[in-house]
C-alpha cells in the first residue's frame, strides 16, 4: 500500500497483488502496459508500476519488442509449464500424440510460443532408432521451424514485419531462410492454409509440418507437429499427414479448453 493512500479494507492483501497482476496479463492473452493491466485492477499508480518492475526484475515478466508492453517472462513460462505436468489432462494429451505418432510412424509433438521461441510441451518419440533428440522443455527458433513459422504467420502483419527484422536469422542449414523479406513472403503463404512447414531449414536432413491448436477465440495457443528424417519421409510425404494432424489438433483443442475450466 502506498503511503499517500488511505487504508482500503476492500483492497487485496499486498501478498496477493503480484498474483493478481500476473493473472490480469494472462487473462488478456496479449502484451499489455502496466497502465492497461491496472485498468483491470484499479490499484494505485505507484503500486502497479512497483509490482511490474519487481516481476520484471524476477523474470516473471519480460518487455515486449516495443519496450513498453509486458509479457510472460522466463520464470512465469517455466512455472506454468511445470503446472501443466500436474494437470490430469496431460495423460490425455500424450495419448493423442502417441496414437498420432504410431499412425504416422514418426515423432510428434506439441509446442507453445514463448518469448525466445517455441517450447516443447509434450512429445512422443518414434520407435525408429534413428531420431532427432529435442526434449520436452527445450526451445527451438521461430524463423526456421514448422511450428515457429506457423505461430509467426498467425500474428498481425505489422508485428510479423517487426519480428522478422529484429530476429537473428542465422543460417543453420543450406535451406534456412536468412532474408527477412523472404521470411515474410513465406509467412504470408503459410497463413493461407495454416500449415507450417520445415524443409530441412532447422536441421539438415529433417522435414516437418505443423498445424495450429486454437483457443476459444480462434487464436493459436499451441501447435501439433510431426518431423522425421528425409531418409524415411520426403518433404512431399510429410505434407500428406496434415489431415491426421488436424484431427489430432481438434482433440487437443478440446483437452486444452477443458483444462481451462
């Protein structure tokens, strides 16, 4: 409570305010300024800025590209990810992935976007001995992965442009897109059918395809994807699995939305 403010018996306890600020940001689902967050809470101006700075210092919040708005930071993402482990729906998600993986014969995964890239939430490995190890909790780049490009393509075009020109587009393979304008053209094509593709752009010899899992407002909240080595699955062949991925995405969407109740 600020010293200049009189006691307010209806105000939330000081220890609860940080959680309310976090909840307000997560409920919004988009980056917000401290002022915009406070429109939902009506705390004293000095209090909201002090709380937001404390959450920034602790890496529970992070600054968006414009430096003004806030979004979930590293610790908050890790915290919510650990909570997912306790969800009774985790087994249902993995069961869907396992059925999908067995039908396709390759590794399938669920990813969610964070500030640094796409993080693996769930994953079912192929039974083949030759496979690429990308563990749950690991993060992969936006610009050269099927899930990452799919996520970028779901953003407003102005934000796509800002991100494309701010990312380091390092060349990881001979097919990696390193020109921001080429990346933007690719995102425009992906947005048409909402299918993310990776034609040996992230790992040489690996192809992948991803489809979105949407929230109740039709916004991408996760992706479901399959990837494998070109020795077993060509780029043309991997695209044939899109219908199966979309069916799994519909099942996963029901699980995710039920998990929010």
